[in-house]
């Protein structure tokens, strides 16, 4: 789908802006809302997204995906995660992995985050896709993170980089539209952090080592701990430590 980029110097949240436009019926299909600074950039479960002004790409847009049941919304997150991961790999980055539920890592450092909301407006239901990609920022005070600049040693132009990423998103969204869900599932699991390695988890009762066996279309993960016990967790019920 052809996308029109609408730039703002500052917004509270690009995803909130898209949601408001959908409810006001002022959103045009294909519009991408880009903010050079977000005063309330959101991550999953109301976490904030740390981004220096004018250094990174923070944007949101909406797609309907009418063939998806509401309980299968996480399939959209898988699709978007794969698009970002393949975009980064094709730039020449290595060790690109997807960390459940919504981060992209270079080795153990976060380079991108994803937020998926679903909005109903009358008879129509939309998925609002929000993405933050660290591009030219080279200092991160509060968490382990990296950027294209730190990994590749050069400065990137933001708009051309965004347009290239949008091409990858379009191509992967076509997989959803063409019901190629099994291809998405296989490629997602191949990229998943903790699928083949023992990693550290924390739930409400303990810290433990485990491996992710599967991720459901509704977002739950199936984790097997080192003692052989398998458990299913929803978002917010377990934390992956990295």
C-alpha cells in the first residue's frame, strides 16, 4: 500500500494521534504519522520509549486486516517484527533477534520497539502499528540499547531510512493479506530470542532459566524451564531478562 508520510516536530504519541484520527474519521489509508519527538512515547503496557529529538524514527499507521480474528492480533506483531528484523539484516547487521513481546535486539541490545493497538470505529476494526527505531542516537541512559549509528559507524538520513523500512513492512503485510501465516510463524520462531538458547525469566514467584517453545497468535508464550516443566504466560505475567 502506498504510504504518505506526515511529519510533526513534536507529538504526544504517534499511536495516540492515529487512534484519534480513526475515531474522528480523519485518517486516510496509507498515512504514516512521523514525530521527531514524542512527549509521551509509549511502549508495551504503558512503558515509555526513550528517544532524543530528531535522532530516531518514531512513527505509527493503521491497517485493517479484516481476515484476522481479534484474538489473533499478535500475528500482526509477528509480521511487523519480521519486517524490521529483515530490514536490519539486509542493512548488514548481524545477530538480529526478536525479543517477545515487542522488541528487536542486536545481540542483547535493543534497537527497536513495537506497539500494536486495535481500534474499532463503527463496523470497522483497525490495527494501529507503532514503531520506534533507534537510528542516530548514540547515548542511552536508562537501559541497554543501540542504534544504527552505533552499530554501523555512520549517520543515516531519517526519511530515506523510513521509506526503505516501509517497503519491508508492506511486503510482510502482504503475507498476512494472502493468508501465508505458516511462513510468518516459521520465520518468526527462527528469529526469536530464547527459542534455541537457555535465557533468564522472572515470573511472580521466581527467577528461572527456560526456553521458549512457541508463541500463540494471541500473544502467549509457552516456556519450558530447565527442570522440564512447561508453562504458558501472557504479556505482563513473565519478564525476559537480557
